[in-house]
C-alpha cells in the first residue's frame, strides 16, 4: 500500500545529513558540555558553535539564544518567566484566541495566580486586528504574545505591526514562531520581538530541542533551577546532539528556503485547487494568501473529521484532525471556532501539511482517496441525507 505523510506541521522526518552531524555526540564525543575536562569541552565547543550559527540565522546575538526541550517549554518560559519578573509592574497579559495550547494553558494557569488575561479575537481568516490590541492595552499590561503563524490554519499574523504597538506603550512582546521558522523568512531584527520560541523538529531537525530567543535587556525569571546551564537561566544537562542537530537543520532550511517554499507551495496549491473543484461542500480555512506554504485546512460538511482521518490512515495517508478526542468527548478546534466556523463544520475539519519529500503523485493519490472517502461517509451521514432531502423539496 502506498504511504503518504501529510502531517509535517506536527513533525518532520529527521534529515539524514543532520543525523550524520549528530551521531558523533552520541558516541565518541559524549562528554557533558558542562564538564571541565577535554571530553566535556568537545561538547561545549559544539554547543557554542551551534548557538552562534542559530543566532546568525535569525538575526540575533549568540548571548540571546537559550536552548530548551522544545517549543512548549519555550512558550511556558516566555509567558510565566515574564509574568513572574514583571508582577510588581502589572498583572495583565494579552494574547490571541488562536494560540497554541502551550500559550493558552500557561495564561489560564497564570489566571489562577491573580493575573488578568485578554484573548484577542480574530477575523474569519484567523488574523488579529491591530486595532483590537490597541483597545486591549491597559496601564497594567506587561506582556503581549501573538504567534507568528498558526499551527492549524497556517495564517500569518502581522507580528511586526503588533510588536510596534506594544513597544510604543513600553510593553514586552513574545511570538510563538514554532510553525514559521524554517518555512518562511524569520528575523528577530525585522520583527522587533523581545522573545521568540521555535523548535527543531518542525524543520527536519531532532525532536526534544528548541530555542527561546531572549532579546538583550529582556530578563524573564529563571524557568528551571538547579544547574548553571544556559548562563544559569535554564538548568539541566545540555542536549548536545540535539543542539548540534538543530543548528544543522536550521542552516539547511534557511539555505534552501526559497526553493523549498516554492516547491511545497506548488504541491499545496495543486491539492487545494483539486479539492475545491472536485469535492463539493467544503470550506478552505485560514487566510487565502497570508499563510504558511505547507498548510491546507479544510472543513468537510456533514461528516466528522475523525472519520475522515481514520479512513485516510487506512489508505496509507497521514494527516491530522482539527478536533481533539479526549475523555470520550469530541471537542472542536478552538482555532476554527474563534474564526466563526460553526461547531458542526469545525468537527469536520482536516489539516493537510506538505513537506519537501512529497510529490505530485502523493497529492493526486490523496485527493483521489479523499474523494472516495468523503463520498462514502456522506452517503452514511444522516445530516447529508437530510440535506439532500431538503434540497429536493426546494
């Protein structure tokens, strides 16, 4: 059976060239990077080189790069670290209603400790209106956090403009750039942000390693104590192979950014065109143009996304549902609900995310199978039968 992986927004395969650069630090160069002996110094040198390389690739200084276990930790550190450090100045945080769970859960946790959080609305394409940020700011606002690109619908936010608004009021700005880095050009200098999170496994690097960029002069509270790693700001033994792999993967992603962007976008556009033309009663979620090149999110009327997802998996096609099945209940995507999509339509959403190893054949195979699956599920759907009956009576 043909196998097609269309879930690159969840994770990407590790690039073989990246793995090759990581391998020595699992074996002959295994020393703890914080040890003083020569074994440790081999690791320390590799970490310093990776830090310098990553900083250069995003327009930062090496001293502004802090390694984490991934995007979720970086997001938690940014939100909670700044909240703890600035508590005496204010207790108000502003974010958007379509952030990743790492941001939303962190904000809800802070609410339990007396912080006030404003969740900015988005329009039907998933964009934040800068005017809403202006209105939401108070004299108690200490931090604004808005993601650079959404993980579900791919919409790219006007982060530079939002950051300028915050800075004019003397407010710090964080962006979750986990989905964006490696897919579109990202420079902290251009964006102007004070903190930025990103993760290696989204751009063909290893899982379990990420970065929190902290602009010089910005001082969040320590996230993890008990060690002197990361200039005492984040304790824990340094993941040397992961750090080396992250730098190698980002270097390759940036070097081939335009080439990969155009290729992946061409596959996505072919897929979107065929779905719109050949499958009726679908909604293309997210912004039509201001979106990540790999992302295509569709809502299919009258059927559940989970059913489509499982049927596609049986056909060898991997993608993701816009719903999360937990505790026996099916919850629609908070992102799609925030865009105004009705609950019943949000339940029928699927995210397809393309990668550089996909082919035109993958696209056509997926659309062909998707058409069969959607038609079959709709024929079994009471909602679709009812809809057809109403249509006949009109």
